[in-house]
């Protein structure tokens, strides 16, 4: 089912009728777009009333809506709650979004892969419907002074690659021996047990616990893990390191046919099928608690309806942490408490997409890491961290006869170039062309390798090491608290900042919030 923009006619009386035109183009991420238009919508009231209002139609908010609706269906004697999702953007997904260009390319908003072994993904998503295409395990690595890309193979998942793993120039023989106890740990311990292990920063874990060499860390672990968690290794949690290593060791990574947007769309469609309404281009401005009846009043600004008010019995704030803090600290009694809480740093990342005629420089569906060393990675002159050819992994990312290249740039390199995107493009091309010398001339030619999109994703991910509220809690935090501050009864918070800074964490915290909403409504006899 294709997710539709729901424009609901409110049948109530008021002295001032409001007219609006609702026309929203919704792209389902799978190569086709539909227009859903209802004109001259008549709104007979400036206040809507719902049981549950979820602020934010990202992954967490959608998971919260799905869980709330599913829990209600387990109570057949109760009436299903009315659930409204407010999303300020033009489509659902939050940071899990894709753009479909007019000429047939799918550009994920920042390079992303779908990790199939995430527990909550397995619980909530239909993998067959996503039509996933998998990456090869392991990676290619660009080493300093080497024209040919080196291979880091995964013999646990591809036994025929044992010889390649042993003879790879990436890492010393001792480094490869040190991988054995690491793999044993992540293979034999459950996720819960990994998160119960003593926590250090990841760099200390790699050097002190496993004795990996500085060269191996610089060539492989640094570009690999910093491409995932968007921070230097000494600012990453060892527990999150173990978690992602387990996910990559026991599972596979892939890309959906419709891009990462297809994942968000599937969750959105599932929420609608369960009875939730979704209003796009609708931003929550404030939340006020009604002392008289213990409900909440939300002031909302919609592109189509202007400003109006929503009365809700329960609220889920499913936004990024900065928006959540802004909304919550304006609630009565929370101003000082939340305003003075410890700040949680947010990570940023950039991505440049290039299109060109087939064939791609690399025919294997595999990630390419920058292993040239710290002085030739994440700097102004050498900005590239990792490279991928999404169309080689999943053919739908580019039209027939053409390919798509994704280049990821970390925060420092972005800041070094500032707003000068042309200089960033030039630096990327100069560095990247040395990785594929047979294609260097074409890569430097902006008519042959066409820049299709540049993305800078601010607040891409919350920090997961260094503070008491870091996003490194498997199972998620208590969603009735924000940064340790008790929220009014009926108000809940979700998002990756409430669990782990991963896609799984976003889903996990959304499920937690949905379960809490259901308990709150039933215990208070609201449904």
C-alpha cells in the first residue's frame, strides 16, 4: 500500500470555517511517484481531538504508532485508540530518507546500509517486500602508495576467502591472530551480555584489550567505525563497537530496491493499515497540559491548514533531541529542569553522489575504505572516508546504462571546506581519482562524472560515549523521562538518543514508547 497524505474533515461546528487546499506529492521510493490531492478541504473546527498524538514521523515515531495500535488490538474489549502522527517534512522517515531524481537515480540522504540482523528490524519489517540486495562481506581498502585496492575478507561468512584473509596486506599476522578472540566474543555473547561488559572508548579497547597495531587500526577500524558512528574512535563506546561487530559478523548488509526511503514507507504504510493518521508538513509548536482533565493541548502549524490546536490524551515526542528539548522545556514546571540538563553532542556527516556511464570502476558490491592513514583522511585536501557504488549493489539506484557513486565525508573535512562545495567536490575528485587510476580522467571530468547531489546531514547521530545520557543503552531508557527529568504522566519520548545511536535504537525506543502509551491509556481507562 502506498502511503497517503491524510487530510481529515472535522465534523464539528464553529463560527469560522477554514478552507485549505491539500496537494502533496508522495514518492514511495520505489521508482514511481503519485500525487494525492484533495481540494477545498473544509475544516469546521480549529481543535482536533485524538487519543494519541505522535510528534515526528521518523523511524521512532512510526514504530511507536505501530506498537500502540498493535497493543490495542490485543485488547478486543477496548475501543482502538485514535492515533495521529505529525510530520513537519514532506515525507515520513526523518533521517531515513531518499530522493528520487527526475532522471531515475535514488539518492539516500547520506550513505546508509540496511543491517539485516538488527533485532527490531526483524520484528517490524517485511524483508521480502523490500527486495534487498546484499553487499559482499568484508571491504576493499585503499592503502597509501598502492595503486591496487587491498581486500579485507570475512572467512567466517565466505570460507573460500580464508587465503585472501591470510595474505591481505591490511594488518600484520599478529593483527589477524588478534581478530580471533574478538570474533569469539561477539559470536558467543548475546547482545545483552555485550552491553554488560566494562565500557571504555573503542580506541582503548582495540589497543589495550586486543593489541591491534596502530597501522591496522588506521587502515581498517578507523575508516570503518568512524563511517558508522561519525566520531573518532576515542569518542566511541566499546559496547557499541561490540554490538555493530556482532551485527556484521552474524548478519549481512544490503540496500532496498526503493532506497532507504522504502524502509520508512513500509513502516508508514503499516501504521496507516493499523489505523493511524499521518499529517505531513505539520509542525508542533508547543505542548501545554490541561490541569482540568489531564489532557494536553498542542499548537500545530500546517502548510495546508494554518495554525490549529490538537487535544490529546497522550503525547509521544519522537523528534531529534534538540527539538524534543525545545518542546518539553516549554511545558509548565519543566522549564528550568530541562534547560539545565547536560548537552548531548550531535554528529554530522556529508555525502556527495556522482553519476556516470557504465561500467563502474569496481564490479564487486562492496564498501571501499580509505586506509591511507590519518593525514590523508578527513582533512581539507583528503576528505574521503569511504566510497560505495550503490548501483552495483542494487541496480535500481541508477537507470540502465549508468552507475551511481557515493562518497562519504566526515565532520572535520566538511568544516574545513565550510560553505565552499566546489572546493569540496574538487578535493574529493582529486583524491578519489588516485584510487582508480584507469578512470582518473573521467572522474576529474564533471561532464562525465556528474555531481548529482551533495548532502550535509547535521544532527545525523547522537553521541554514544562520554556522558551519563549517551546513546548507548540497549533496550532503551525510561521513555517517561527526558535527560533524567520526570515528564508529566501521559508524555513520552523516543528516538535513537533514548537508546542506541543506530537504526535499531530508533526502532527500539519507538516500541518502548508505544508500549508505555498503551499501558498509560489502559490503566487510566481512556480507551
